[in-house]
């Protein structure tokens, strides 16, 4: 099975809310890793970032299923819904 990128992958990467939310999840994950070093600066409870990451991942999954009119129309066989 050969994998290939969709033709408009750059538009999807820049404009799709699912990608934006996954990016936020990545940033929150990095912040969670840095939290032990920042406990004196940021008064956050353990698990705060885990809850935020969970929320952004759920929102990304939901947004992946919703029509996103800001994206260009895509072919029905490419696996990306616009």
C-alpha cells in the first residue's frame, strides 16, 4: 500500500481546524513536559495540561467530521472532507 499526500495538503494544514487544534495539543504537551521546571512560576495543578490536551484532541476529532467551508473543494476519494 503506497501512501501519498492529498493535492491540497498545504491548504488543509494551514486552514483546517482539526490541524490547528492538533497543533495546540502538541504545544500543550510540550508545556506539560516543561511544567516540572516551571512549578514555581506557574501555579497549576497536576493534570491541568492533560485535561486541556484531552479537550483539544476531542475538539480536533469533532472538527475533522464537520464541514469546513474555508477549505477548497476536494475530491471525494482523497479522504479529506471539505
